[in-house]
C-alpha cells in the first residue's frame, strides 16, 4: 500500500492510494489561495481598479512585464484572469487512476483538471448532495470568473519568471508556473457527468478488489468519509468531518473504527476560533451595523454554512427588532441552492428530518422566501435584486476571496462608508489579504470565521477513539503545536506517516491472504485431522476460478484437461515410530526387518528385499531395490505409524 | 443450513394482505405486513398465530421489512406490533415512514368511525408503531445484526416504494414488493443491479397482461373523461390519496391546460395539499424530469384541481372528482358512487386493481346491482371503465426484472393462482430456473448451494498465477491450487505447505523413496540423461521437465544418471511421498525401457 500526496493545502486535500493494484484518488481539492495574488475582476467596470498605477520592479526594464503588475496601497497584484492551484499532475498519471472518491463538495473543485483531457478512464463516486452542491459551486465559480467585466485581460505570464525581483507576498507564491486558469464550462459539464451517485452506507464494489463505503461525516449536506474494505484490510479516509450539531446528518464514527490505516485531512483552518462564538459575534455585529443604518455584506459560498447563517441571523434580527431588514442572496445558483436544500430530507439532522414528516421544509429559509423576507437573485442587475433593493440590508454573495463575483462590486460601492460592514465567515482566505486590493477601506471589517470541521483537540479525541493501526496526515497537522514540551498537533500511539505535496509513502500492512469461496461439494470431501488442539488440517487440491477478482475453489473433476496431475501435498508431522514400523511391516508380510540404531536416527534393513529405510528426525529415506509391491507395502506401513494430515 | 424457507401468511396465490415469512441461515424475516381490503372480519389481517400460537412474536422474528405505504402491504403493522406484540426492528424508506401513518389513520377512521368496528388499533398505537421504524435510504446497506444485511432498491410503484435485497451469510433473497418497470409521469422505473440472489420473490399482479403503450392508455383515459364531461356527465375516479392520484392529476392538469377546459376538477379530502407536499419534499424519489424542473416549476402545484366538498355531490352539471379510497370499499368514493351510479350519463373510471369482495371488483365484473350491508341496493347504470393505471410490472416487466438480477429461483406472490401458473411456466421455460408459487400458509423450501468463505494464501495464488500465465493461453484450461486446508476457530484457510509449517511452528518430516535402474548404454552419462529426457517429454505431456547435466527433475522427482563413459549406467530415481504416483510411473517407465 502506498499513499501519494498531491496537494499542499491540507484543507483542499488530494491523495492517491495504491492498493491491491488499484489507484484510488481520495478527493481532488482545488487550492484557490493563488487568486489572492490577482487583481479583483469587477462585474461592473471599476474606474478605481482600472486606474491603479503600474508596478515595475526597481532596476529592471523588461518590456514583457509591461502592464502585468499593478500596485495598491503598497501591495503588488497581477492584473490578469485569476489562476488556481490544481493538484500536482507529475507524480501520478491521471489516465491510470481507477477510482476517485469525493468526500464533500468543498474537496472536488479540481475534478475537471483530473478527468478532462488527461485520458482518465476511471469512475468517480460522490453522494448526491455532493454532486449537486458541488455543481452549484463550480458553476458559480465559472460564471463569476468568465462573466467579469475585465475578463478580456490576457493571461499574464512574464511575472512568473521574475519572482525573485518581486516584493512579498508575490515573491513567495508557491510554484506559480503550475497554476492554471479555470476550465471551460463544457469540460466542467463533462467532468460532472462522470460522477456516479452513492448513498451513505452503500457498498460500492471497486473492480471486485474492495468495497468502498461513504459514511456520514457531519460536516455539510452529503459530506462523507470513505471506508475501503477488503476481507482482511480496512482503510478509513476522514476528510472534512464535524462532531458539532449543525444541519447535516451527524458523523458516523462506528464505521471508521479499527482501520489498518486512517488518513486524516481537512481539519479546521481556524483552530483558534470557536464557530459557536463566531456565529454569536456575527449576529451582534450585524445587528449593530443595521441599527446604525449601515448594510452588511457577507462574502459566502452559495451553500453550506449559508443555511445556518440564514436561520440564525433571521432569528436574531427578529429578536433585535430588525425583522423588516431584507436579506438578499446573490448568486447565479441562489434559487437552485435554496430550493435544493429543502428536498434533501434524507441527508439532514434528525431534528430537521422530523419536520419533513409533518410535512414542512427542513430549513426555515423556504418560509423566509415565502414571506418575502429573503430574496434571491442571479446577479446584481437582476430585476429581483435591483428593483426592490432597500438599505439597510444584509447581502450574502460570493466570492469569499473578493476577487470576482458580486461581492467585488459591493465592496467597491460601500468601501468608503464607515456605516457599512463586511463580515467574513468563510475560513478559506485570510481576510486581510482578501481586502488588500480595496484599501484604503472605511467600511468596518469583521472576521468571524465559521469552520465546523474538527479542531485539533476534537481530531485527537477522534483518533484515540478510532484506534487505527497506522495514521497518515499532511505535514501541517504533524507540526509541533504550542506548549512545552512541543507536541505535534495530532498525535497517535500508532505509527504516523507524514505526507507532503509530491511525496509518496509506503504504509499499511503487507497482505498475506485473500478471500475466496469454497464450494460445499469440495468442503464435504476433505476430512481434516487434528494437528494439535484447536487446529485441524487436510491436504486440498481444488479447481481455482478467478472471475471479477472473486476467487472460488471448486471440486476438480478427475482427469480434466490441462489439470496438473499432481496430488495435494501431504504434511508429515514427525518421524515414524520405528518399533511400530517393524510391526506394521510384519502385518504387511515383510517380516525380516533388522533395526540398527545410530546417533541421529536408525536404519531399518530388509535384506530379503534389498531395501534400507533411513529414519532421521526430519526425513525418512527409503532406498528400495525391490519390486513395486514391496515399496507400496512400505509406504502403507510408514503412513500407518507416523502422524500426518 | 443451506435451505431457504418461505411461508406466505398473505399474498400467496392472492392479492392483498401481503405478509411473507422468510427464514434462512437461522434468521426469520417478515416481508410486509398488510391487510386485506375485501374482508371485514379477522381474515382482514394475516394469521400471526402461525408464528406463535399466542403472545408476542418478537422472539421469533428478527426483522420486519415494509416495501411501500399501500395498506395491503403495511395495513396490519400497528396490529402486529402493538396488539399481537413485536418490539424488534422494522425497516422502511423515508417517504414510506412519512406517509404510511397518514393512510393508516385514514383507514382506522373509516373502520372505526364509519363502520363502528371495535377491537381495532388506535391512533396512539399507530404513532407508537411508527416510532419503532428505522428509515433507510436507497442502496444503503443496513446491518440488522452481525449476519443479516438488507439493502433497498428503487421500485417505482408509488412514492418511496422499494425492493429489498436480504442477505444472511452467502445466501441472498430479493423481495420486490410492488414495482413498475416503466417510468410514468411522476415516478421512475424500478432498477436493480445484477445481484444474482438465490431467490427472487416477485409480485405477479399482472402476470398474464402485456400492457399496450402508456401513451395509448393515457389518450384513452383523457378521451373518455372529455367525452363524458362534454355530455354533462359526472366522472368519478376512485383513487388512493397518494400514488396514482398524483399521476392522474398531472395528466388531467396538463390536458385541461392544453384544451382550455372549464369543467371543474375536484380532489376529495384535505389530504390533497398535504399529500402533494410530501411529493415536494421527497422530490428526489420522483422521476428525472420532475427532479430537473422542480426549481422553476413544481409539478405538484395544480392550478385546475380544487379541493372537494361533500355538498358538491348533488351539484348539477359536469365535473370530475378524484375520491378515496380506490377500490370503492368504503368512505367518500363509495358515497359518491351510490349517488351517481343510477344515472347513465355518469361514469366511473377504476384506475387500478380491485381485490375480491370490494364494490370495485363487483362492478368491474359487470354487476348491474350492488347490495350493501344495510340491504340497500344500488342499480349501476353509469358507465364503468377500467384503466390499468396501477403501476405494477406486467409480464414483460417481471421477465425483465428476472433478467436484470439473475436469480437462481423465483417465487411468485401477490397475484391470482391461474395467472401465476401461466407465468410460472413461462419463467421455467425461458430462464430454465425453478419457479414456486406457494399458497397462504404453505411452506416452500428452496435448497441453495452454499459457499464457505476461506482465506487463501496470496503466495499460493501468485505461484499458481505464474505457472498458469507461463503456459500458452487457453480459456478452457483448468486452474488448480494445491495446498493445506487449515481449520482454526471455525475459520478456514488454504496455505502453502511451507507457510503452514512456519506459521504453526512445526518441522515438516519428509519421506523420500529412491530406487535404482541399471541400464546398458555406452557413452557419457549426460547423453544418457538427454535420451531419458526425450523419452519423458513424450510420455509426460503437460509437466515441466528440467535437465542440468546428468540430473533430470520433474516436480520433486529427481533422476540421476551415474557411471563411466563405456559401462553400465546406474539411474537413480528418487521422489517424495507426495509424488508417489509420478515417481512410480517414471520408475516403471525406465524399468520397462531397460528390459
């Protein structure tokens, strides 16, 4: 068993497991940190962004670099279509992948990079909500990036050659030459069409070699941990899990227990922030801002924590006497996302599920929409949004990086007014970096990251409870944490395999046995004998059939064509008792045996048949010059007086 | 125990009261727990005294599986769990769990309040019963206990209908419940993978019917309704609140819209909205088209169909009314029928199957007068039409399902004996597998070949693979493994002999036989050896013979030629006990060569 790590972002993991001659990709996360180095793409042309001064590194005159870099408040940005950091493609040949298992929709954004134009021929498995909401994320991303006003800008490439002369943080960009522009919508559709939908606890047969099962991970709608199981081995892949109570189905820990290998990824990105406190802070900040006549902007993804935010914030505002403040969700997929969340009864927590039985929608946002409190629109210029836009209000829109999407325009619009506020909840991007190209900023900015995935102490507790025989995790989690003496963030009694982008590590136990099926007819024919207490054995010759990697052992018909005519091996356990042998020979009619005892064995001499039997501790050697009858008699006699199976 | 035993308590050569006992591998499973609509006495419920003559049955039943929410499949559940006594696990899908209690409560009201029956389960019992239910999702593999596993497949028949695959050890059974192999206006078609169960228990309601195309039936239906209302007649369509009703509503709604008809369409009972809400919530269980378009337009928001009020019964003029229940055995649909039946411009359309004993069954068989319990006699002058809209698989569909999942045996339930007989013949002829059709209370025993799990040493398999792959490819060549079978703690493994010795820490004792043959053959020993090899190669086809200098070996048989260049050669033949047959054959060969 071997594990390859293809992503440097532990929250957007990508691993490949080679096991039983299969290559299994676990998640394909797309790291979007790279977009922070780019200038925002405003959906409406922005004079401020367009008039930012060009930047040229000191003492360098490179005409090719002309216009690629712009400066804003002392920071340099690339003026180009933003690029993303897909998983490493040089370590594993994607055309050789057999299966891709996706744990949740935040970890599948690189799928088109893996499956399209790479010769990929395998299967992709994900749960239904993962596929649907992942589709929303990807479509939204594609639409934001391609629909931006400045999308005519070419791809800047020269700056990547000149990293060494550029100022930080651009100078520290990790391998920008491997960054890629977002895929075309057609490639996206093709990639999503490959996904096969599975349910929780559904056993997926992977080419007969093993079963893959998605089990609930409690992080978001349809989020899953994967358990790979064969008759003798078990691998658990835990990615994006949560032990908190939110809207999705709770985590299924029992299924992960006792694995030979546990791979741990996508823990919280904000270990210092408690999501419950952050949600409380957020409500307070929002209420204060709204009371002061300002509006609140929440740069969010179109699903996930958004549902919890809508539920909590609307309730809080009702309590704060702000029930008349409108809530807007702006996204190309807002309508689908809100509608879709309410038909996923089988994927939500028990409390929400109980509402479906009444029947009522599991999430309250359907009621908010009906009451006209919550409005959703595809884009800024949509009638639904612009016609009855009222301030103060709360706007949820993407993208959390503030590099594309409606949020760019709203920040530009409200940046100079200190009454307004922007509240960051998504943990994927450092908020100061996200805001950098909008400086100087007068509107208030709050950082309330809500990341419900496991924090380090929860993860440690989980690992202790799951008792894996081996643990594999990205290097970030193996780094020593604070405290003296420093201990790694995640520690385990079992051996730990630390993974880094581009690295392959051997792990897991060596396999010795495979599961087969013995036919009843054959089983009835063997008569095992006791070797010792609790252990019985018998020689067995069986016709072997391997179909779809399923091994069956059947009765071999005698004289079948091509069958090797060799009988099964006999296992003789100890030397024959010589006295018994002589008696047995006498019964067979061979009476004149003479016994000579030596130091390490004895010799039985049958002079009349010109035959010697050397009996030693571990071997008996019969030198027989007599006829076949004598030899057969000897054979029977020896068999009678020595233990064998 | 290699046998699978099936005893139908209901639905054996009969429709209604589905309840089948399945026992395999020491587990007892109850499949469905329905009631019979045609009876009002104790025959209504399955005879649970068959399981235990008196008292609770929990100890005898490992789990209960309900396929869908129709009362002939779940109607007796509260009676069994609360009145007979059962506290074990009950499994059904989420929509079934949501909808079944509503239908049960509906039926209870009709039985207790309208007919004044006593000794019936109460509302509280329905609630208590549903609390014991574990909801499952499609394809989720549920371990009931360590050995018993179940898995649901989509069955199409009604919202949330499922087929169940049940496994104990290496034996497996598929129970279909009711299913539909053709997609309709709101549900998809049943689907199952090639799971090759030992036994398929399938419904056979339409065992002899091969239905014409859906489209034709729909056109017929719409034409008849349209003609009737044009003449000012009233159309009664008895339906069950959930299921066919929604499909027909979608059908009429689109037709009314297209033809711009003004005649009122009513749907009886306040259940409509609630029922449609269930469809909205469980839209993932409907067909592809509805799922795709639900964000823009929900198919279950009807414009033309309005709720019905009892006072409308005597309204003059044309109208179309959907009323429950579907078999005209009680309730509102029967009341309306009584009022409308004597007028010949009216029409009743039975869109589904009616069990024996119901008014629906009687009028479908051409009864012109129907007598009721209170001696009331109603003349039937209205047109009676039958349209097979109930979503059961027809003969073609049943054969298709058999082809899909490749069972080793088939057992028919939920159909009429005569029709079953026909289908049984057809299945046995076409698929060459056994087909059974036990009557109620009759036990059917099916013998299945067992397979025993065994751990095979990879070393053994790899060595075999190397040997096998070294030979020229021949798909007919048999593959053979030789090893030692070990039995430890009731677990079997097949090991290589050396591996076995290592693992259990014993030294193997080896027996070897050696004999000498004298052979007059001048020349070097190597030459003699080569001659011998040629001889052996001719005689021993299929064996690998190796030679190095004057030593020849075949498996563990060693042949060594010794002697000076121009004298008699001594040929030593030596072999281990395992290769006795081969060794003595070679020895015999050499001896005969010498003489």
